[in-house]
């Protein structure tokens, strides 16, 4: 009907213009997200996607379980679907398009089923479908109804030669593919080499938490891309786009770094949710974009018979990533060794996500105290001996350190192990750059 006729019959009806470009973008997003279930995904007519999941049934614990997961993924993406499952692709497509023919008597109607696991069941279900379910029969719907061919089962009983003469070869081809008499061939979608997905918001968003719906949709597409590429993400960024044109504002970038590469939906969504909860928007958001900066090869699951006590290393890394997302990178630190002779720089704290080499390639391992003071304490001198609680006696040393000329922080020191009257040991040094003075730098257990 035209818009004027619709308004006359139903004044409250909202008429929307169809946008094929946006439909194509939505279909591509759905196809990319479904790659996590199988690498063989193809686009068909009538806004339909075909998935060959025969090799994934064991991994996802059977056809019923994988159907439930696909439904959940589509629902998370913000769409609804009619799902059909069958041994043949065309058969599954026809089952998904099946409907109750209300024109037929009620006693001749059968319960509506859209899943078949065997060819025998599929044949029974297809025979009950009305002829218009098969798109190639629609030009001949009046003629088929006139000769009493209401269902696909009735259509198969007609002589093939006469049917071919009065219809088209495409009709018989689709019919044979549905019943498994002819092979289905498809062009599976190609996965892009890099990942970048964008989505416009429905309105101007002023609170970062409200962006999680769109961000979740982008994460689902990322998961499908990672699984298809057999990769795991280490660093990805979410860009929050603001005003464009005359009053353009640079996008706000939210970078998420992972301690261990991951590809699990729940983990990535939780990390991004924690980060968005700490973001204060500088301007309303009109679109979001997700990009991947660093990926690594996907590691297989551990084959260890006895898991490590207290959780696996992956569990520990997920905890670190969650703390970093909640508290910030600069507030979750880990001890690390830096190649420098100065103790205060050699023993330092770095963000937990930074990977620094902890190997000591030197054969000369120096015994140093575990507890190093943040700032050395100047010691008093009594009877020409350094004093801290009691006079200190030098028991080992010196260890000479001369370094820092390259960054204008020259250190020229002689380190000693000193002992007080109670046999407590301290790590002290004699500063030689200026007037000689003694300092306490570390404590032994």
C-alpha cells in the first residue's frame, strides 16, 4: 500500500523508508559475529545467512546447544531471527521461512517445526510446506493452485518433464537441493585482514555506561573475527566519536590492554564495561568504533591432567586485567628488574601489563637486601663510625657502583653490609661524589 492509504486505514502506523545500505551493513555485522561458530558462512537471498556447522557440533555440544547460542548472539546484536536447521542448506532455509497456511482446513495443518536432524525428518517436513515457501514457485502460484499442488510434496509428485516445460529449470534445481538430490555450492564470506567496526548511536549519548549496548555488539563481531583468524587480541581500542563538521571534536580513545591475549566474549565485555564506567564524556557521543592494535596466535587449551592449585595462569591474568580496568594502569604495579647498576632504578615497579625481561645474564650475582628504602637515610657519625640505633660495624664490602653519567644522575658509591650491636644487618653506602657521607639504603631480614 502507499503511505496515504496506510495512514487512512491506520493513522498510528509509523512508516519508515527502507535503507538497503544499512541492511547490508547489519547483515555483514551479523555474519562476522557468527564466524565464531563456523568459518563457513554465506549470504543468501531474502536477508538470510547460511551456516555449515557440521564440523562444530561436537565443540558446541550438539545441534540444540549451538542453535541456542546462535539465537543468543543474534539477540545480543539487537536483531530477531527465524532459525532453521537441516542436513541441507536449502532445506534449512525453507524451514526457517515456513509459516502456517491459514487458508487450509485446520484438521489438515501440522505442527510447525523448523529443525530436522535426518534426511527422513527433513523430507517429511518439506513435504508439508506450502508451495509459495519456495521463491521460484511464486510466479506459478495460481497455476499450481489450480491443479491442486498446494505443498512441496504435491509438487514432487508431478511429472518432471511436464513441470520443466511449464515452469523453469531453477524451480527443479532448488527443489532438488532442498531434498539433498543436488549439491549446494556457496561462496563463503572472506574475513578481512584487519578489524575495524563502527556503529552509530540511536541518539546523542551523554553517559558512557549507556554505550555498552553498542560496544557489546562490536565485541561480538570482534570475537567472530578472532576465531575465524585463529588469533587472540592483546590490545584494542574503542573510539567515541563526537561532533562532526564545523564544531568537530577529536574522538575519545579508550585503550584496553590485556595481560594475556584472549578471545572470550564475557571477559572482553567485562573489561570494557569497567573502563567505560570510569570515563567522563567531554561531549555527547554520536558513534563508536572498535579497532584492534595487537593480536597474537591463539594458544590451545592446556592439556594438564592436574590443574594448578589456586587457579590457572589465565585466571590470574584475567584478575590483573580486571583490576587494571577498574583502578587504572598506574595503580596496579608489579616489581621488575631494569638493566641499571643503580639499585633504586634496577629494582623498580612497573604497570602489571608491561612486559620487561627479568633475566640476569651476568654470572656475578650480588647479594643485596630484599627491602630497599624509597629514599636513603643520612646516617650520623660517632667515633668515626656510622651510627643507626647503635654504632655500625662493617662486615662485608665494598661493592663499588659508578653509573648515571648518561642521564645526568651520576652515582658514585661504595656499598657495605653493616651490623649493629643486636646483630641486625643493614645495607649502607658511602657517597663519594660530594663531601663523603654515609647513607642507609636497605634492610636485611
